[in-house]
């Protein structure tokens, strides 16, 4: 079983992170963020402001132009490709908007991939499928699923290896309200009971309300959304 993280040390730090795609288009400029184990943060903002880019940078799927991103105190810019891949494999669970479910694998095989890559027992894949409401469909293939069901497979795969950092890009975008509520409770439960740290990008105010903190991403950085402040 994964070790419980030290809740006193940041799970994630973004220090003055900047990203630009050409000389005239800066996506992120001097962005700062600290996320502790057990913390569930929602990030909102206008389309095109850089929310998905932020998740890709944190996961090491894209490179920053300046600043530092640290996961469990490790600057990811200092890692070579092999070490960065190992870090993603062990410590990060990523829910992609596009699902990236592999069509030639069954649902159970899709969900079990992170377990196999980390040399962990594959039995948990079936448990996670049940947790997202797809119990008994282990041997189905993605072609048999709706968009919402594929999204649930992607969520199960992101959580199955109990990552220390969960990155979720619009995880309820294709779900009906009742299923979305159940998935949000699952994400929050994984965050709180295991001491994971979660960043969820969302356009949904209902989804954001489940988080501990809601941040708005603007050109000037991340700002607390006063509408969601807990009293």
C-alpha cells in the first residue's frame, strides 16, 4: 500500500511559473500555488486562459518557460525523461478531457494499466470500476460505452493506483447531475481519506462547490473566488 504522505509538507508547489507559446501569447505569467496533502482545490476561469495548460505543466506533459514546479519537494525540471515518467506513473493520476481510453482493451484492462506499470496487484481495477458505477462491466470494450461511461473509466484509471496528486480536467463534463455528484464525492473521498492532493479544473459551479478552495485563473495569476469561501 502507498505510504500516507506528510500532511505538513506541500504535495505541490508552483513557483513563479510562466508559459508562452510565442512572443505575443503568454498563457501563464508568474503563477504561484501551494497545495497540501488532503486538499481539494478547484480551478475555474474563462476558456483559453490556461487551465488545462496548467495541469499539463504540473504533470510534466509540457515544459515551463520559467519558474519551478515541485512535486513532494522534487523540482520536475531537474528530472530526465525516464525519471519524469516514473514520477508521473507513481505519484500522479490524470483525468483527461479526451479520456484516452484504449479501444482494444477491456474496461478492466484499461483501469488496471497504472497497476501493471507500478507492479501493483491488478485486483483493485474491478473495485474501482464498481466505485464509478460500472461494476459487472469489466469485460466490456470502450466501443460499448457512452461518453459519460468512458469518462468514468478514465476517472477509475486515474485513481486506481492511489496517486499522491490527482489532476482532473473537467471530470464531470459528460456526466448527468446525479452521477456527477457521486463522482465528486469519490474524488473528495480519495483526497481526504488517503491524504492525496487534488486539482480539479471545471466550468461547473456545482462541482467547484465541493472543493476546499476555489481559485479563478486570470492573466494575473490564481485568485481566491470569494463566492465559495467557507465560513
